């Protein structure tokens, strides 16, 4: 387990900023709590308390599977891909949100896009192609995706038009259980 390089940090924070904007500072500067850091282990970026990072340095790399919250994976070509395991933080700090009607929840949780007919609410002034957090109508975080339409376009489009492109959802815990760690 090692600290992220400058390039890895840049890529991670650029990716996170697409979802949570300037709220990325809240991840590292948590008031009233201990300091948190990002660490890389086996091509995965982990978000952990600094105290645990120091303790993990005593464990052999081959024996350590993971520690903390897996935020992202680093692909073979060096790109960073945010994982659904970071959903709690993305949902908490997200600037733009979409709420899905109960009739479309299952479709989204199986990896499908959301149509206008399944859109419950959307944050005002959401731009087109903006990364958004997806919630059920009961405010349960379901995943995240990309807004296919702006807020204004959503009001005018047909009921079967795509309003959200799927990126990740909590159903991945079941579908890809063997590949999550």
C-alpha cells in the first residue's frame, strides 16, 4: 500500500470533481474527525483513516486484500474509474441529483438507463452530460450516472426519451461480487 503519485492524485480528484465539485475538499478535511488519506494497493484506490494506513504498513502486501473504502480502480492504461463502493460519499456531497420513480428502480439496478417516464425529480439547473447521483424517491442512494438531458430539456422531452445514462449502481454488489475486491 502506497500513497498516490501526483498524476494519480490529479486523475482521481478530476474524476471526483465531476460528481462532487469543490466538495472534494470535504473528503480530506473532515471536521471533528481524524485525518483521512487515499492509498493505492493492487490497482485500487482506498480511502482510509491515516491511523489505519500506518497500521497497514506493517502487513505484508501479499497478505493485505484491502482496507477502508475502495473509491476507484486504476485501469491498465492508467485511467481512474470510480467504483460503486464510493457511492456513500458521492451521494452525500453530490452537486446534482436525480430521483427515480419506483417503476424504474429495478431497471436502473440491473444496469439500464432511465427514461423520462421514470424520472421523479431532478436538481434544478442540471446541465446536459453532468455526472449525477441517483436516488430512489425515498432518498436511498442507488448509484450514479450521466444526465442525458438538462433540467429544462427533461421538462420538454417525450416520456420514452433517455434522461440518465447508467454508470454504476448498488446492484453491482450482487452481479459482480467476485470482482469487487
